[in-house]
C-alpha cells in the first residue's frame, strides 16, 4: 500500500498522531525524508513524528524548519555504534534552541 494512503487510512480509523518512518532513510544517518514528511503533511491533519535517517543535530533543525513535524525519533544520534560520536539529549536540545527551534527544557540534570 502507498505510504500516503496508509497514513490517510490511519487518520480515518482514529489515529491521534502518526509516527512516519522512512524505510529509504532509516539507518542512513543522512537526515530525515523531508519530501515524504511534506507529502504526509498535505494528506493528514494529525500531528506527525518523523523517524528514520537522523545522524546529526542539523537534521533536526532542517526537519523542524522545513516541515510542520511535531516530534522526531533521535535514537541513532544517542547510541548508534556507527556514529562518529553520540550526542546527549541536552546537546541536541541546546543546539535546537541556538537555532531558534522551540524545545522543552532539559528536566533531568544528567541528560
């Protein structure tokens, strides 16, 4: 089934938000699938969570400046052995704040 038709059906069946994982980008560490997120935004009205492809703080900034995504999966940036370095949640949030992306404050001192 086409991804866009699938998420439309999810919304019609009552999904309150959709986590959209790009199989083409997943594991690449090259950034989120911005084109797919934009197609999804045009198709549904529920909040979208981007998944697949994140490898650098800049990828989050691009996602949040070029799309209306409400959240993003960042697991590869936190603990992937394929990364040159892993980031802390604090580092990622501080980077976004420095780039005028609204984020919730870090609530735990060790993050």
